C-alpha cells in the first residue's frame, strides 16, 4: 500500500496546527476591515449591524455587484449597488437589514461579481449589545481583535519594516533573593496581544515555567488590558521549595524571555543599638467577642513614606487579620473586629513592624463580663473617604429622591449610598504592574455596641426552615480613577431603630462611619435620575472609553472636549497613554513628552518638565501639578521602561479635563515605537 498521500496530508495538518499566530501581512485586495454583528440596541428594531470594507491597494476598485454574505443559518446576502467605487486607502461602511448576522460562530464573506470569495472573517462571536466590534488590528492586516468599535475610522497603520518585528516580552521578579515563607511575584509585559488560528480563533496564552531543585511548575495565563501579566509562587518548604536557584521562563507568540531568583534561609544579623522607641498597646486587655479591638502604636522616629505593618494571630496560631498604617505625628490607630461565627476564646497576639523595629501586644477574648470603663474612641485614618446619602423610592419609577442629613439618619426601607475615592489607587490602567491590589471595597455593618448585623437564611422553597445566620454586607467596585459608589437598602427584617456603624475595607485599610435608623428624620430633598430594576437602583451615569491604537507618528495631538454620545452629553475625565519601544537597545533614546496647549511641559525628561521620573513612590502613585490654573493628578511610569505610560486627571473628583489640545511627542530618530492613548468620558443625566 502506498502511504505517501496519507503522510503528506498528515504533514500538512501538523504544519497548520503549528502556526502560532496570524502573520502581520497586508493583503493585495479589498478586505473586510471591521464588523459589528451585535451593536448597541435591539437589532430586530433597527438596521444597525454594519460591515466596513477597506482598499489597501494602489488602484480604484469597482465594487458593482459584489456581495457581503452571512454564512450561518440566516444566509442573508447584500449586493453592493452598481457604480460603487472604493479608492486606495478608503473605508466604506455598509448596512443591509435587521438581524443581518447571528451573534455566535459567524463568518462573513466578501464575494466579487463572479461570486468568488475574495475575503472572509474568522469565526467570530459577539454576545453583548455594546460598542465593541471585531476589527483588524491594523487596516488591511491579518491580525484581528475584539475592541471598541471604530466605524469609518482607521484601525491604525503599520510601516512595512514594523510588520516584521517580533512580539516583545518583558519579564522580572519583585526580588532577586527570597527567604522561606515569602512569596515570589513574577510579572512582566508584552508589546501586543496575539491571536492564534488553530484549532479556533482565540487569544494566545502566556506560558510560564518555573524550575528549581526537584521542582517544576507550568502556568498558563493571558495578558490583561494593559498588556501586563502577573503570577506568584509561595516559597514554602512543605510545597516542595528547597534552597537554591530557580529559573523562570516565559514564552509568548514564539518569543521566550528568562530570569532567575534564589531561595535561602533567613540570615539573622545582630541588630544595631536602637536609638528610637516603638511600642504598641490595646485600649483594654480583655474583650467580648462582639467588641471592636482598638489598638494604638507610637514611634519616636518617623520614617518618611514608611508604613507600619501589623498582623493579628488567634490562640491556634492562625493569622486572622493584617494591614498597614501610615503616620504624620508618630501615632498609629486602628481597630480589629472578630467574626462571631465559630468563636475562639483565649489569647490573641498583635505583632507590628515599623522600619527595623518590632513590637507586639496580647489581648484576651472572654465569655464573662469585663470592665469597659477605660474604653476610648480612637480615630482610624485611611486612604479613602466615605460619604453617606439616603434614598427613598417615593413612588417614582424612574428616579430617586436624595435625602441628605448631616446626622446620617435613615428610615427603614430607604437607601444609603456609600461613595468615596481611593487616592493611591492602582487600576486596570496602572502605570506599573500592580501588586496584589484588591479590586473591591467591602462594607459590613454592626450595632453601636459592636454586634454584627445578620439576616437569617431559609431553605429554598421552605419558608419555615430556618438556615444559618448570614452577615449583611455589600461591595463597591472602584473605577480607573479610584472612585467608588454603592447603594444599599435598609430592610426592616434586618435593621430596627437604633444606632449603627458601617465599616468599609479596602485591602488592609479600614474606615467606619456611624448612622442611625429613625422613624422621623429631618431632611431636604433633591433628585437623581436613574431607575429601579430587580430591586436595585441604577443611576444613569456612564463611563465611555475611546481609544486609538498603534500610532507610529512622533507627534500626536489629542483633544479633550465635551461630546454627544448616544444622545447624552459626556465630559472627559481621564487622559491615558502608553508607548512601547520594541528594541531594548533604543530604550534610553526613545521617550514620551506631554505638553499642555499653552506650551507647559507636563511630562518629559527635560529640566523644565513638571514630572520627569516615576510618580510611583512609597505611599503614592500620583504627583499633583498645576497647569493653567488647574490642579492635576499625574501618574507616570518614568522614562527608563520599555512600556512608558502616563495618565492625567483633575485632582478634584468633581472636575473634568478642559477643552484643550494635549500635544504628545515621541522623542526619537528612526527608531520604531507604537503609541496608544484613550480618553475616559463620564456623564450623569
């Protein structure tokens, strides 16, 4: 039997499967450049689905009689009218009918007048009615991505010498040498997101391998929206970690980067004679389970930007809480609440570390009565604030009445709104690869005496079957600028008249605010637009992000101005930008410079620039600068990184960016660079 045909087919299949990603190759014919098969709104009520064609050739192309066809069960085909000409580098948008395409596993074909397929999209899915579309990463190139729609606008140009450049991968660890029981943070960036074709069109994974003495671990993850990645490894002996050197390699789109770190026993050196004092104490030695443990610490020597780290360990040796505090006068103050579920009575230990000093204090959780006469109210400084407003439906279907009260008094069944800002927040557009930051603010409730607020669960479908008590909680998600808001109803089945405390937690920081549930509060009224849906109030505020990708120019003008989007007035809040330098050798020769419309250098390496280095310092990520009479928060990665980033927003959370042009210059000779920017708009109607 002749096996040659079978072997040939097998070889072809293996070759196809091994292709890692779409090549950056421009086509020589008219192509489908961008499609939105599920735009915002109801596709069955309006003709809104669209297809964008692009002519990458040097000649006019007559599209008369050409067809744009759905290939799934709908098989709806649009014939382009006679006399339609697409010129070189021109974009044309076509719409056809309601529900032209399906939203799942759809491939769209472009056929010429002879019904020959000229171009087709990969299998694409778009299940949400939003503003995202499938689009080529560059006009006319093979790579596709799912991103913010840009109908009729360019997806970016890429010079021919850039098309052959490889994906750039940056890899590093937060430390070179570790001790046992520490956690190694492995992180980095990639220069672009890559998609693979086989077996299905999907994002390519980042493959991380960690190997050391009798240890090997493989990890697969994907780059985030900032083209960053991060994972961690707990360096614990029982998990197989030994003394020695560990090699880390990262492979992405055929490119591999490597680094290493070492693990060793902690070397204890003789400590120098302390010339400063540091101590910690609780306000009492014994507490009931439902009481808040208040403790203070004091240092005689303040270390700038240094925080006090503390941990709380229960009688079994288990760590139950931890956090960090900063000081301006040498004093640290906070409190700790213990869970009343499965209580553990006995001696607890709080250990605090400040710079090179350590102190600890013990306290007991008891079941019998203790003396509380020395109880004192201690403030709790934090990095965010909380404001409280009260809401009532007031028989209005599409609005809410705001009832503001300085006494924070609320009626049963009304709504409390908790809002604030985290000034040192690192969001999804952070300038550096963020440490393990928390992504939500958590709220819990207690009575004024410290007793947690519960509601009683029931078995589904059995109203008389009482379940376990469940803590009454809520959460808020910060936006990219660190602002957060959440609404919570005060139900009578959980609350009664009396005094309460709401406690917010973000990471290891806390903030508490008192409020009262009363029968007849004093208040004034105003209105906030919104609607009730499924028992929740949704204000009509929106965040809309516009982005421009992969600009190779060395001078970019960006305008921040009010716009009408979807019949709503939106105002610019945040301007963010990033620039990748593919070649390591040109890192010091290529840098960003951001100028105001009036000619002030806000960010750059020049001596006259307001921000010249990374704003990321202990206790802060922003520098506050004044430009043309406006105080701005400026976040900057510094000039000595390959992924150089910045963001600019008003210092006040109530302000917006002015209607001006921001001039961004990429300082370079003939080096390759790619600049990205986005503008975040907000509206409230």
